[in-house]
C-alpha cells in the first residue's frame, strides 16, 4: 500500500513539474538536462569542439545538451543501461566502477577530455544518509578517474548529496583541482539533498 502511495505521489509530482513539461517541449529525455544548462550558464563551461566524458549518462539528457553545445566535439557516454543514439556520442554500456570499462573509455580518447561529468547516483534506499554515502563513493571514483585523464584546464562536474561524505568530497576536490564550487540549480527539486560540485584546473 505504502509503495503505491509513493508512486502515486511521484506521478502527481511529475505532472505538476514545469521542468518535466519543458523537457518534452525541448526534446530532452529527462528534466535533469536543465540542471546541466543552469550549471553551464553560471560557470561557462562548454564550448564548441570540446571532448566530454558523461558518466551515468542514461537516459541521455546531459549528453543531448552537450551534443548541442559542443557541436564538432566528441562525447563518450557511459551507463549500465542501454541508451538511444545521440549525435556525436560514443556509447559504452557497462559499470563505470570496473577497470575494464575505465580502460575502454581511455581507448576511445584521441585527446584528453575537457570535461568529465557525472550524474551517477545509487538506486535510493530511502535512507538518506546511506544514499548520500553510496552516491558520494561514486562521485569520488569519478573524480579520481578524471584526475588521470582530464586536460590540465579541464572541468569536473558531479552530483553530490549533502550528508556523510560531503566534506570529504570537497576536500578531495581541493586536493586535485585549483577551483572548487558547490551549486544547487533551481531545477533541482527543493526536497532533494542533491547539489553539484564543479572543479576546475588540475593542480
């Protein structure tokens, strides 16, 4: 009964959500595109010709937006789930946290990527602190990977949840990058604990 109530609430929330409606108009696969759009408007990240790695990409709205703004650039999109094709993207299906998939990504690079971005999150348990810690581990994994591959003036963007590992992630960001900012877009739901960490320029 409780599960039904939750899914009903979710459906009602989706119906009322202006970003969900807007995504249908703009042709994005998910409302999360607007989070990346807001991040770009504030931090001026994307330019034509950039190479980008998009981790945890499904259903693909971040890659869709990136494909529009970088035009002739190259995007490598990785997820556990299959995605419909997106222009300018190379898609890799698999678990990013495995060495095998990380090596596969590296093989697709013809030059160092300008941006590594991650919208990865665990399937939520509903226990906020556990969700925050597990998603935090994914963020750290993506950040350490980006240190290995990213261009010296590159940008790392990742979803983080306020909670257990937040300070640890910010500290790791400052150890690897010169500039670290945390930002919560307007399109991020008010009741969500998510924010995004934006790190620029390798140390």
